[in-house]
C-alpha cells in the first residue's frame, strides 16, 4: 500500500468522507491533506504513526511507505520498500487502540487476541 491508500482506508475506517474530517483526525490542516493527495508533500513519520494507530496496523509499515515515497535516490527507495514489505504484516494483538480523541494517540488500552 502507498500512503494515499492508507489515507483512504483511514477515511473508510473512521466513516468520514471529507478531507477536512480526515485532517482533524490526523491533527493536520486540510491544506496538508490536499498536498498529500496532490503529491506536493508526503506524510511525515508522526502522521504515519497516527495513521497506523487508526488502522491498528504495524506502524513501521506506514512509516516505511512514507519514507519510500520521500526517498531521494533509487537506493533509498529500495531500502525503505524492503522494510515496508518486511513489516507489512499486522501485529494487531500488540498495537494500542486509538481512542479517536487525541491528535497523536496515547495508548489507552491494548487489544488482546
């Protein structure tokens, strides 16, 4: 998945349609979300963590996808893509559940099996 796929999945999971609502959930501006969609900018690692928490997936998969998209050389992109593939397996039993209230979610409790 690329970061645009992750953002679309966040909207689906949160049951929202607008970029404004997505921006609020991610703790960024609507302009930032528009820039992500237009390819003018990429999500940073902090936003990637929030995306992973919303989706309850392994954070390194989203972080690696974002870094692969920001890579300046083919070698950097290949390294991040390798990490992304390695961590694309979800570790749902170990990830905190996002409470939907804080911009950068703090674990409130953990999903157990």
